[in-house]
């Protein structure tokens, strides 16, 4: 009698390593959002950033790691909070989501 064991290796979900704004976000000025992601067992295939104003950036990717600064200019919502949503998909179709809240400052408002 020969016993055979089958080892199943589970596919890992892609990971968001960093998600942050690089400076104070102001109305009518480009907001700079840094997104860094990695897929430890394959490659990333798609990256989506939803800016909460009916605008979405979508990039195709074919690398195991990803680093990009996204730019978006808010034209409404001064002195309000907005939610920015991020989705990354890997070559196995697995997805990871995250979000970050941002406050839209007046163009002349002084912040510390």
C-alpha cells in the first residue's frame, strides 16, 4: 500500500503596503496619493483608485510589486471629507481593498 499526500499551496492575496497622501489636499490643486502594493506569490494585474467624485483611475500592471503616485484635483467639496477607495487584483483574480479618508482644505487655508 502506497500512501500519497497532496499538498495544496494556497494562493496569497495581494497586499497594500502603503496608502497615503503626500501633502495637504487642497481644492483646485493636485492631490498626490502614494500607493505601494505587492503580490508575494505572483503578479499584480490591475490597480483601481476611486476618488469619490465619480472618477476612477485604473492601471494594468504585470509586476510583483507596484509603486505609483496618483494625482487628482478636487473641484468640489471644500472643507469636507471624502473617501478614496483602492482595489488591487492579482494574476489569480484575488483582490484586496482599502480606503483612506481625506479632508479637502480651502486653497488659502493654513495648516500645520
